[in-house]
């Protein structure tokens, strides 16, 4: 009754999917699965075990672990230091590989050594550079035309651990502007030159490679030059941040809230050490411009996949790091796809603050529809105003409705003192 093509279903979400036909094949299959899972880029492997195989009575020896050899610094870093060191306007794109390989500190050293402005890759899944750093210029917009425009200000760019520039809305043309010198660093050799041409392609562990590159750049770029770039970038970025924050504060009001005000209230209210799990899509783009995060692992998102993962991911983060407050910022449309995750949150009593941004629509689909020239409202994307406090109560989760932007900020500020889950329903203006 529940049979289906499990390997076919799993294949798009994993590195490899295999159907095991005989129990005696399992040890070798497990060995290969473990080896493939940790090979860069690390990721899950799916093994399907049919019910009749599980009933087989046979001798199976669990395979011993073989530690994967550690990668070292990439060859060719001297050429990368030459290209970046001689650049008049260097930049860095911090990819999700930086966060996954715990190389954030090494990237900071590299950026400071040459005074390079740093952007997060579009729709980054994690924190790959401190958003409080003077060199941080925000996330690249998730459209090829906007990425080209942003990177046109530089003559040389280091793209570190970014597997793709995934656009949210289609625009014609490549992501990189013509004439830009590109240094690409990745731990996965298959990524070099795969999505864009690179003048220097480097393969190695990101942390050791970036630390070595920082040392080479410090010898090549005069200290006063690098510090001057850092200071000028910091002044410029501070003005931009102050302007955005002033506009958001000016939008504070009683509910329903302006999206800018809601995003600012969440960012401003985050307690120290908080983890943000974000599946808010449209409000999430605003939130990324507001959050001030430094600690690795402070932001969780996902590029691609499906809707509804946010609630479950927040529960998982709370279980994995019980000492850190977890604030899940969710869209109302995505919340509907994973609402049953509140059952687990209640049963496990995880201290997660679920913030549901209710604009009454699948807004990202509406925006895409308009961007592609659609007329009127995209059919089937209006949700109407939903009462998520009642939905939370059904699963046994306490809930409250945000009465104003200041109230929302106060509720987020209390996330570190929760003893169980709490859902905050945030009505937004259309």
C-alpha cells in the first residue's frame, strides 16, 4: 500500500541513492556510503533496505571506519595572492562552504589582509562572515543582473566556497560582469570553473588555504593600504546600515506591521548567542539586512528543496545546541507546509520561539509572477488572514499575537528565557 520508488524520490536531495538487493551486500554498501558522504562537498547518501531484506538471517560484519584524509592548503595560493594583492578594488564572496568548514575566522584574516569588501553569496544558508565587520557589505541580491551590478564596482574577486550563484528570479545574462578577475577557492574540485570562468582555480581545505592566503597577502599588501580600505569601507557601510535602520524604526506601528519594521524588531530583539532559523523568504531578505551576527552557526537557511522545513529545522537546532536561544522566522505559507512540526516541539518541550510572518499570501510566488510579466494576482496564491495562535494551541504550543513592532521586539528578546516552545503570530501589511 505504501510502496514506491524510494531511490527515485530521494535522489534529488542526496549525493547518491542505492537500492540494496541482498543482505550480504550491505557492509560494502555502507562502507561506500560513509566514504561518499564525507567527501567534499559533504552530504547525505540514501540506502533503501526492502522489508524482505530486513528479515534475512545472515552474518553481517559492520565495516570499520576509515578516517578520511584531511585536505591541506590549496596549491597555487601564490598566484592568488598576486592577483588579489595587486587589485585596486578587491572583493570576496563568502560562500556556504566557509561556514560548513568552520573557516569564518580564516576568511576574516584574508579580507583584512588586503582590505577586501565582503559579500555573502546569494541566499546563503549560514553565517560565513560576521555581519558586524566593517568590511561586510551584505548579501549579493539573488538575481544575475543585480549580482553583475554589485560586482561591477570591483576589479578582482575571491569566490570562496560558493557552489553557485542561485537566482531567485530569472534575469538574462551571466552573474559576473565582463573584465572581472576571478579567483575561485573550493574544497570540491568539480566546482572549479563549473558555473563561471576563473583566472585562478584553487582546490583545498578552505580554512588552511585562507590562513595561508592571508599570510601571503600580508607580505604583499602594505599594512596602511589594507587598514585604509577597512576604515573607508566601514564608514561607507555604517552610513548604509544607519539609513536602513532609521527607515525601519520610522515604520514602527501597531499591528498589522510593515515588513521592514517586523524584520528590524526581530533583528534588534535577538538575545546574545541566538540562532536564527529563517524560512520567511520575502521578509527574510529584509531580515538579512538587519541582523548583526558574529558567532558561527548563527543563521540557518536552505537554498532549494521545498517549503515547510523551518519548524523542524528549528526543533533540530534546539536539540543540537541546547544552550543557545533559537528564533525561527517563518512565512505563513511555508508554515502551512510543516505545521505538524509543532507537535514535536510541544512533545519535546524545546525552547524555540516561532515567529510567523503573516502577509496572507504566497508572496514570493506573487512577486515572481509579476516579475515574469503576469497580470493581476497570481491565481491560487492568496491565503487570507490565518490565525496561527489557534493552530499552535491545537498542537499544545503556547502562542501570542504581536500587538506592535515594539511588542514583537520584546517577545524576541525573551527567547533566551523560554522553558518550552512559544509561537508569535505577526500580522503584516499587504
